C-alpha cells in the first residue's frame, strides 16, 4: 500500500504579497525552500490560519533571505498580506518507509525568518 505522508511544512509563515495578476504559484524565500526540502515547482498545499482557506498550488523560488511568501494568481483571492499560512508538501511512500519517516518542520517568526526546525510534533494534550 502507498501512503501520502507529510514531507515538509513551513509553519505559520506571514503572507507578504498577494499578486492576482502574476502567473500562478507561491513564491517562497529560497532559504526556507532549502531548509524545508520543498523543491521549486513542487506541489504544495496552503492552509490560511486567518480565514480557513485551503488551496493547492506549486512553489517557486523567491529571493534568499527576503522573507517573501507571495501567493499568486487565482490563489491570491485566498490570502492577503499579513495572513498566517501553513505551507505543506506531501510525498508518497510505502508502509515500511512511512514507519521510519520523519517530516521536516520549519518554524518562522512574523518576518518569515527561521526560528527553528524539528522532525516531530509534540503530542496534543486532551
């Protein structure tokens, strides 16, 4: 059986631009792409913490160290500058790989500067 698993996420990034008339995608600071392991042109899912919108697009490389998170094209209707978003990439693996898999979790501050990374999430308390 093949399973879709979380490969990487950038947690609570701040949208810096929403460019309706730019050719699709989401531009992400290149440094954050490298740290997360998300590749340019890879499919990503974006979850908007502010308004609940969830949408799929692909990543493009933004300027390294710029902090840019630009939601472009039609997806710009789903986010605006200042919104907090969670950007996720998923991968497919078999059950044996999934048993050993640990995602790359990237955490940023309000300027989209790296604060820390992790390979697991704490258990949610009741």
